[in-house]
């Protein structure tokens, strides 16, 4: 069945078959409870309780003993793995988050050998989230020594279909640039639709980014000129992650070589398909709010 052919009823029918199988066969841990593994755990979290160096295992290590390692074939029959396969085939390929509830009935001791059994408890959905449509999948896991239950865990995961719904982006929440006496002229210019470049009034040197003193003649007499707003792409990159406040990813960032001979970093509006090194660009202004207007760039076709 292709991704497009899966319906909600198809998904629920498939997961009901897994639920009907009940608890899986007990899977033995690869190794008995052992002190070297406990020592690694203690060192990683900074635990110094003497009980855990004298034969007792930390209760929170329950899941450690039955982890599958790198051999994925060992988990093929597990209820959670089989359920995840269903959702992958139906197009719900991403995991947004997980949570678990563990209960410890008694400590386990070095030398004991635990087993793990699991069952699919519930699948709830579809739920509409900020990142798309998804289903909450819950499994119940039980660890035993022989027939005695020593720990349980309720594990829940949200399996969702990315891109079904994009969260709204509030552009006013972006990381705002620094504005001070050295840069005020630049932001006053963008508000007026001008791309201003700092100029040394003493020697005529143009410079960007702006600063309090000319790097050529060391004078502190500064002014500005209004640039043509034309340039070419000297270098660029497309930013996919991490998420940036106030931005809808991906975004293209470029180093622009201006007609005036300076280089300036800025965001390129759209143009991800057509931008290339050497592409001609024209400045474009985006008003964020009454206090901030950004200078960006548009590829000239």
C-alpha cells in the first residue's frame, strides 16, 4: 500500500492487529546484571551511593539491560517497532517527542538475568499539532526475573507527518540587531529605504561594518554615503537548522559584494533555486515593525 492510500481506518485496523497479539514473548537481556555496566552508569551521572557498588543495580537502569544494540533485526517483532513501521508506511515518518513512566517493584542484583516483554496499549489520533498531524502511540513494558515482575514502563511517542501544517512565524520575535551611536545612521537609512555606507569624512574611506574610528587614517570624523543598492553574490549558504526566532526555515544567507567595493552579509529573499555565486542582486527592505527595517537582497533575474 502506498503512502497516499493509507486512511485513518487502515491505520487503526493495522494497529488493532498488533494490540490483539497481547504481550510479546519475553526477550532475555544480552548479559546478566553486572558491576562493570553499573560502574559506567554511576560515573556518567555522578552517583556515589555505596549500595550500587555492593551488588545492587540502580533501579533507573531497567531499560539499559535489554537495549538491542546495533542489531536492528532483534527488535523486528517488538510491538513498538512494528507499530512505527505502520506509521512510516502511512507517511508519519517523524517523532516529535517521547515520555515514559517507570515503576520499580524491587531492586535487581548483580548476577540476575532480566527479560523484557511489551505490548501495544493504545494509539490515539489523529491529533493536529503545530508541526503537523500525528498519533500518540503508547506501549507497556515489563521487566521480569523469572516470573517475578521487577519493573514496568509506560512509553509514549508522538508519530507525526512533517509539513502537514507549518507553525505561524512571528517576525517581530527575531534576534534584533545591535543599535547604538555607531550604527544608528544605518538603521535610520533602512527605515527610509536607503542603504547607507559609513564614510570617513577625513580621508574619504568607505567601511562596513561601521565603527567609531577609521581603520585607515584613525580619524573619528564619520559620515555616510547612500549606496546604489546593487551588487553580486560573492558567497552564500542555505540555513536549515537550528530554528531561528522569527524566521521560517530554510533561509539563504549571502555575502554580497557591493558596487562600491565593500562586502555586506544579508538574507536573500526567496531565490534558493536561482541563486549562484556571481548572481546580480538588488537591495530590498523588509519592515519588521515601527522600530526595525531590515536590508535584505533579491536576485535580479
